């Protein structure tokens, strides 16, 4: 009888222990996922978005209003594109360190996945799986604010106002440039210039303008003086953020090879210029030596 009682107690303790472990695991998983929903979704649309993201009603949710969208994008985007409602949503999952950033989109017509990825790097977001979606076709401008709010909620860390502002400006200017030269071309141009600016610590207006013109030539993109100045203004702000080339390579794994190519090209240019300087120095040294 005593052995039977002890066995029952041990079984019960084992069950309680397993249930506690499962509860802790579920809690940890819940903390790793936050969903951002547009404030103006109907109840039916909210349910459809949660279903699309594959999460239950008890997932952590943050909401984004049209006013918040305008706070960061109103200076750069036409009112017609911002509209009066906030509908775009985002699923944000914090991944293990070194996993990088990945973005997928659904029913987002104006902002591309590459634009989101680059803006998230600028905002200082790392190691996250992001899905941006809407129940109907929308521009996707509100989603960046939602992604940032969700990431802050997961990590418990605040992203600075300056990082939010510059990331929002980047996504707005890249999308608007995309209207004029093509979305893919605009994304690649901004990406290449940013890598050059960060890798070579370019901060002066002159150096950054040269970086813009060099990247445009490399990609065979014709830019107006106004477009060049807009990009230079954005990159001067980006140059003041605490961005690191190694972090960019880790987070944007699919372009790490291209980043190395851009850096190597700049090293070759600097090496060529240095050879010219050395040659001139030797020439005058012999002349007056």
C-alpha cells in the first residue's frame, strides 16, 4: 500500500513538473511574438489578420493609429497616400541572435520587402521575422510604425525617436524614389549608398554626394539634382546613427556578398587614388630633392 501511494505521488509530481515546463515554454514563445494591427480594422478584418498570421486571439497585440503614422511620415508622404485610416498589420517574431532580418508582404502595394528590411536596419532592429499584411490592398506605410512598436514590446527596449524618424524618412523617400525610377532600382540604390556611407564612415555632404553619384553610375540610374540632394540629406542623417557594417551583413544575409563587393570596390578606388598621391609625392621629391 505504501509503495502504491509513493508511486501515485511521484506520478503526480512528474505531471505537475511537465505542465509547469510547458507553461513556461508557452509563455516564452508568447513573449517572442507580437502582432501589430491597424486601429481601423473591423472585427472581422482583425480576425482574418490573426488567422493569416497563424496566431490565436490571446497573442500580444499592439495597435497603430493613423495619427502615429502621420507623426513620422507626414513630412515626407502625400496626404492621399497616408489616407485617414490605419489598416496595415505586422507579425513580428524575435529570433535567436545572428538569425538576421526577413520580411514578407501580402496585399502591400507601395512599400517592398527590401524597403522594410533596409528601414528596420536603420531603426536598429535585429534578428526578427516580419510579415507585413493587410486584409485589402494598401500602401503599407503604417506597418513600419507597427513593426517598431511590436519589437519594442517584445524586447522591452525603446528605439530612439531619432532612429524612428530616420527609418521612417528612409522608407518614405525610397518608396517615392521608386515611383520615379522603379521600386527595385530605388531599393538597391539606397542600400548601396548606405553600405558605402557606413563602411567608409562618410559624413560630409561632399563625400556622401560622391557616394550617391558613384552608386547611381554603377547601377546605370539617371538621377536629377533634386533626387541626389534628397538622398544626400537622408544619408547625412543615417551617417550620424550608430550603424555597424558587420551588423548589416549579419542582418541582411541575402546581400552580404554584395556588401563585400561594394566595400572592395571602394578599397580599390582608394588604393588607386593612393597610388596617384604616392606618384605625385615621389615626382616632387625627385624634382626638389
